[in-house]
C-alpha cells in the first residue's frame, strides 16, 4: 500500500494500492445510488457513459485478472431502510464472485457509516483470484467517510403531486391534501393544502381562472415574493396560481418559513392541463 494516489469526493477518500488507479466513477446512466469513487487495476477510460445500469465498457476492457471497484451512495433512502443496513465491518471481505445484476461477474458489499448508506461494487475478471479480492478489500479498509450535513430544505422532503405533472415538496411531519385528478374540476380549484402537525400553519395553493399576467400573478421564473399578508402568485401560459399562508398567533417562525420553502418548491406544467 502506498500514499501516492488518493481520491477525495463528497466527504469520501481512500488510498489506492500499488498498481491501482483512480477512474471516473460515473460510468453508466445510473444516478441513484450515486457513484462517488472508483478505482481499477488497469487504465479505464471512456468518453460516454454506458446506457442502462451495466458497466459494459469496463466489462469489455477488464483484464482476465483485473478488477474495478465502485463506491456508491444511496442518498434517497428512508431512515428505516438506513437502520437496517449493517455497520461497517472491522475489515472488509470480498466474497466469491457471482453474476450480479447491473454489475456482471463480481461481488457487492453494503453497509452504513456516519449516517450514510454505502455500497462497494467489485467487478472481477474471470481469472482474478483471492489475492485480487484481498487488494479490493484492502482498498475499502482505507476508506475514510465523513459525516455530511443534510442538504438545505426542500431536498429530502417528500413530494406530493397533482394532475399529470404538478408537484410540491412537503415539510417533514406535515399533512397534505392534493387534487390528484384536475380534469373536470372547475377553476378556481385548490391544488394543495399543507398543514403543520398542530394546524397552526396552513399553505393553500389555488389555481384560478385563466387570464393575463398581473401584479397578483406575475409572469416569469423569479422566486415567489410573499406580501405582508403572506400571499404570492405566478402565471405561465395564461395559467394563474396563488399561494396563501395562514398562520395563527402562536405559529412558529420556522414553520412559516417552511411553508414559504414548500411554496417555492412547487412546479407546474401546461402539459395535460385542460
């Protein structure tokens, strides 16, 4: 093992064994789980990602005794699913290779560490023996995982949908009622009603009759601007939508702010809209 080559990305780093080299981790069309690091025993270069989930380029260029290791992270995982993953082992062991879907001849190891869901996908040549698997395990033993703070809201919030393509992010613990089928419901119509657990803050999203842009329904993609009465609006292609936050006297500033964040996360489409 030497310290000449190390990789660092997204709070993850490892030290490459002699003869290994860092390669581009994003080798396929898969974006979740997210490829974070990759290393190979041979020069692996590709100008375009492979279609689908299988690393076809790596499989074609893989030497008979070679190996590629991808470190991937599941970012869209629930706390319950994360808790079911085993903790990082004291020493990694790469098991006997088998045919793995979306990988090929190799092995996969799953674990959790620092609140993160991680997996190592190890692609192995048909003549790669125990020594090569030990090298891959030794690479993983050097892995340093840092705790990454959660992204700012609304990333990580669940999504509610209305109609064919409208969506809005819902703050944690909040309830939501969504107009799932818009067709046949006359305007003005309420698309969403979100409420915090105590009901002290309510966000109402309403679609109005079609018309021209106006001060109440400004056109464009500028961020929503709420007035003193916590009202905002937008218009697109003649469609007009209003946002109203209702807050009781004892409502918390955080929940009011979350209602604004949720409103600004809303997306609307004219496709399929009657």
